[in-house]
């Protein structure tokens, strides 16, 4: 999944990629996880993680998938937001 596709998904939910990344960075900061720790956990360059934190660049879909795999609190937050979005539209949610 490319950054463009991630943007399309976020656009449909009225949040763009940059805002979505800012929300995730705030969650990571609340958990007191450093950029070096994220880079080590996700096996990505430290500069890429620093770009999310300090330059407000949007993260790629691959970064998001790796974060969801590595960090339980991020996966739960995303699942919760999608289940709320589907419940608001009147569709049945498959979230457990």
C-alpha cells in the first residue's frame, strides 16, 4: 500500500495523511517512546522516524502497518476508530 492509497483512505475519513501521522505521533509521545526506540523496533532509519516527530511529514502505509504489528495500543486505537466510523454509518461492525 503506497502513501497515495493511504491518503485516499484517510481522505474518505476526513483526515489527511499528515493529520493522521500527527495523531499517531501524539499517541507515541504519550507512551514515552523515543524516535530511536521506534526506529529500532520497526527496523527503519532513525531519520525517517524523526521526520514524523519533528518535521510533520506523513508516514507511509508500510510504516503504519509495522507500527500496528509492533504496538498494541496503536492497533487498538485504529480498530476502535474504524469500528466507530462503521457504526455511525449504520453498517454492522465486525470488530471484536
